[in-house]
C-alpha cells in the first residue's frame, strides 16, 4: 500500500480550509458537532477554520456577577465578563455553552470562609437568590427581546451547572448540595427559557469509575478520590429531572490507556439505563498526549521544558515529539468520542499559551502554536491539519457504530451523507503493533480510498485495490478508509 507525500495532503487541507463554506450551528439531535476553547489571539484564525461551531465560556461563578447580598429583594448584577465574550462571538457563526457556578462568598456557609480555589454551595436561605441569578443569565442571552444584552444578535441556550464537582478540589460540598443547586437552576430555566438545555457534570475518570464498580480491588492509585467520585457521580445521576444533558471529560493518553474513552462512555450510558432513562451525552473538555500526570509514563521534566517555549535544541526536539503524539492522539480521541455517541465535543484548546488561562497542563494543548510571552499566533501544528481532515470526512454524521475487526483493533464506522467512513488503528498497550484485517465484509467493495494519519500529522491519500482476501495493514497511526 503506497501513500502520497505529506505535502500533497497539507496542500489539499490548506485549500479546503480557506475555500470551504462554513455551516451554521445546527440541532445537536440530528448530527454531532464540535468546537474548541477559544481563548486568546487564536480567535481570528478560528473564524477562518471550517467546522468550529461551538465554544465554552468558563468562570461563571455567581459571586463574580452578583458581588454582594441583595438588599430589599433587589438584585444587582454585573455581566461584563459574559457580555465581553458574547460580543467577541457576534461576528462568528458559533454557539457557546455557559458554565455557571452556584458559588458566592457572601452566600456560602462557615466551612467555606477560608477556602480558596473551590466552589462552595450556597446556604439554603440563598438558594432562591441563585435561582434568580440563573434566570437573569438565561433571560439576558436568549435573544427574545426581553431584558436582553444590548446589541445581542443571536440567542444562547446551553448552560452547564458546575464543572467536575465530583472532585473535592473543585466543589466544597456534597452531591446532595449540588443536586439542590441543579434543581433551582432547572426551575429557573422553566421560567426564563423553557427551550434552554441544562447540562450536568463534567464527570471525569469514568474508566476508573467503571473499574471500581466492577471490582474495587482493581483501583490501586488515588483510591479515596475514586471512591468519592464514584459515589458522587452515582448520586447525581439519580436525578434526571434536573438536567437535559450529561457532560463527560477525557484527559487521556490512549497510547497507554486504550479503553479509557470507550469504557467511560459505556459506563455513563449503563448507569443512566439502570436508572430508567437516557440523556444526550456531550464532551465539553477533552485533550490528550503528555496530559495526564497520573500515568506512570508521564514525564514532568519534558513538560517543564515544553512550557518554557524557548527555541533551543532540546525544546525543539521535545516539541516535535509532543506534536507528533498530539496529532495521532487527537485523531483517536476525536473518533472515539464521536463513535461513542457524544453529541458535542469541545477540545481544550485552540491556541497555545492563551491569555488569562495559565494552567500548566493546558498551555501547550492548542492546535496552533503561539508565543508564550506575546501570545502571537505562530502557525498551525500537525493536529490542526488532522482536525481539518477529520472535519472534512466526518461532518454530517448520521450514524456511528463500533466495528469488530479483531483483537486490539479499534475501528468505528460512520455514516456520513449516505457514505460509510471507517477510522481504524491498532490499540494494544504501548501503541499496538501492525495488524492485518479483512475489510471486505465491512465495506462490501473491492476498491477503497485510504488516508493515513501519520506521526507528522500528514500522510497521504491513495486509492487502493484490495487483494482477493481484502486485507489491509493497520498500525497505531489511524487510517481513514472510505
């Protein structure tokens, strides 16, 4: 099997990027959609990049908007933070999920007095105030002509309550207190914007939660955290009447944990099914490669050098290594998230070293490079071209299913505009070796087009005539087969 040069693919992707029309954000019930965290100077390039239909507004803590207790039943809000972000999207055909936190220092109990970096539940007497705040936010951005943000040109109707609250480092409260906050938010939605969607979760470590449920003895690391996260998640998912969608997060390195996403999504679906309901699943944070400090293979020294951003020999070597891994991991994770049935996938993040977003693990996760000090955009990474390729091949998915092509083979078949597209790779521990599979039964034809997502982020496109046996070699670098 021969592939054309990477240069051919890069040229094709470049032409595709800047001549293809962009679709408007659509109904998530018809086809999954995707986007990026858009923070910093990469927004202008993002506007020119097809397929980006969503972003996510984080940081929406109640106390940032209502800075003091209401007096005489009168609430005073400062919406400057969200208004600025919304204005930045007015000329960009993209939707947004707003993250709202039921946390204000003046409404919190004594246990939160000296806590920093955590979100605290409001005391019971302030729950109605929380509800009024949620109503005010929904009303301001729904574009119905009543109490809208001045100059609002379109409506926003997706709101997530909290983020990763199963972690005690995020939420200084119980699952029951979170459920109460959800209940009041859902009441606010019914009164202010009944068509809005309330999203629960930001649930993480789902593969581990599945393992813990099957056999707690399997968990050898961070045992107390996994126990707490399991109990918290199970309790919250007992109350589907207070949310419309479930958010799951994946910060995975599939090279070493190939089952993380597939197992995690399966566990969420199973848990909902056992409780007698089903809700759409979205993935509003995902990223991979060099990203998970709890993996034994995680190299903190490499990350430290990568974060310097200094164009020195060792840095450039590590940057190239990371970018190759990132491109391949992006393809695998994107495929698994969509193949598992998620209706929305938002990647962390579009550009490196964004302003006002200084968490070390995320600084180099962009699909475009940026200068660490000036934040100036320096150009696309291999993962950017991989994204463009996948967007081109998978936009308009109508059906997704897992294929069984043999041991240690991950393969998903997507129906896109009446055409079948298969994405497949070898998924054994450590990256997997080359496997030979028979694709004739799956595709039902002799001739296929194969795109290889190589470690450089490119690869080639070639029409391949299958041998009578219909065998194709599959390695750790994903193939897109049509």
